[in-house]
C-alpha cells in the first residue's frame, strides 16, 4: 500500500507539472489575448457607449477605451491575436488572472512587493512621474505646496492602490475610508466630503479638464509624496520564463517612449467628461 501510495503521489505531481506547462503553452498558442481592466480609471481605461477606431467591444456592456486599451491593442496586433477586453473590478483582477479567466492585467497597476507575490510583471509601460493631489479650486488647499499642509484635512484614495497607501505619509491627516473607484473619489471631493484626493498627473489632468471646479496641487521639490508611479503589465505568477511572457515583453518593448507619451496625450484629450 505504501508503494502504491508513493507511486500515485508521484504520478499526481508529474501530472500537475505537465498540466501547468500545458496551460502556459495553451495561452501562448491561443488566438486571443484576453486582458482585464476596470474600465473606470480614465485616462488609463474607461467604458463608453460610443464605438470608434480606438475602442474595443465589451459585448453588451458597450466599449472600452483609454491608454491601457491602446497598449493592449498594440501588443495583441504584434502577437497576431484578437484582443478581448474584460471589465473586472480592481479587487477581482488578480483572481481573474490566477484562475485563467484573463491572460493579462493592463489596468494602470504598479508592481509592488505584495502584488509580486502573486503576479509576474513586465517592465513598466508608463510612468506618471510623481503623485500629486486634486482639490477644489476655490479652497485654501489649492495654494498648498507641501503634503504636510494637509495635516488635519480629509483625504481619500482608491482602495487597494498606492493612492490610498501614500495618504499616511501626511502627519495628522484624516485618512478617509478608501473608495472602490476613482469616479467615487471625484464625487466625494466635489460634494465636500473630503478636502483632497490623491492622483497621478495623467489622471489628474483628465479630471480637472472635465471638472472645472477642481485643480491640481503641485508640491515643491522634496515636499511631495514618496511613491512609485510606474505601471506594468501583470501576467500569471510563475510564467516569467515562459514563451508567452517573453512574447508580451518583446511586444511591449517595441512601443517607443515617444509613442507611449503620445498615446497618453491622446487618451487624456479623448476621455469623456466626468471620468
């Protein structure tokens, strides 16, 4: 019985190993490149009812557009695959990746130690070069130049993101309960529930462009947040040495820094009002 048990265990381990390799092979050979994103984080990604040359269908839910969509399209085209976008909540993205529901996360996600425990990331595909703050234009906060001036103020970020994590760098801040989506943060600011919302510059430019009552706070050198604002593509854990990971990275590498900047500028200018 012991020998039989050991044999069965060994066979099971071999089966698991080959099964995992088979799944990676299947992903590389698939005719589709399935990407997950929130579709509510403009200018990186948003949902729209209007079809255009920059959008990708979400089925009955309309269309997806934004910087992340354009990066995904470039990679899918280079891989010779059909791009499929799936709208998934931020908290559900890593689960969808692990389960195989999606092949990649392209959703303005920053690679950090916690996420890297369950996701393999490519090199960054964009860098917002710093975290800033969005405030009401008619408030005293609009003249602030140091994050510590927000001590005693109500500041909110997005749940599970750097936007929320960095708030505690402000001594004495009233750290409001994080919001599930970025549009909710904007509404909270406009309604006076909070005094500031954290943002990357690319996001902030789009928000203030669509909301004339808001403005961006630029902090003096050395007086701002300490934060990594690069974003990377997330692929399934354990696939870094796989053919598929290398293909995606190679496709990403073909998009020049100038092209990436231009795609972001176009996304900021194109995003719908209110996003």
